């Protein structure tokens, strides 16, 4: 499913114009992105929780050459689905 598919669903179910639905999707995604960028958690009840985790630097290996390389420290986004979402997906 793409953003365009979500916009179409909102257009069909709510009756907003496609432009308004697109703007709403953009606002939601931008808000979630900015909140995660600040290091905060985003919890959407009934859907799940997005968190930012810090990963320490570590050593890795280039599979092609076998050479050891340093993988730098970074922040990653993780998602934990709610029990409600898990139940709906598994039925």
C-alpha cells in the first residue's frame, strides 16, 4: 500500500477531496517524523509504538572481501505493534 492508496481510501470513506486527504497524510507523517527526530516515542493507541533506539558502533565484515570495517553508531526507529493490531492481523 502506498501513500496514494491511503489517500484514495480516505477520499472514498470520509469524502474529503484527494488534495485534503493528501495534506492530512503529509501532516501526520511529518509530525511522527519530527517527534522521532527529537528522540521522543510516538504511541498510537490500538496500532503500536514507534521508538528511537541508539545502536553502538560495532565491527562488521565486508562479505565480498572479508575485510573488517567499523559500523558507526546510529539511531534506528523500531516499531512495536499493539495487541489489538496483532489480533486483527492474525484473524
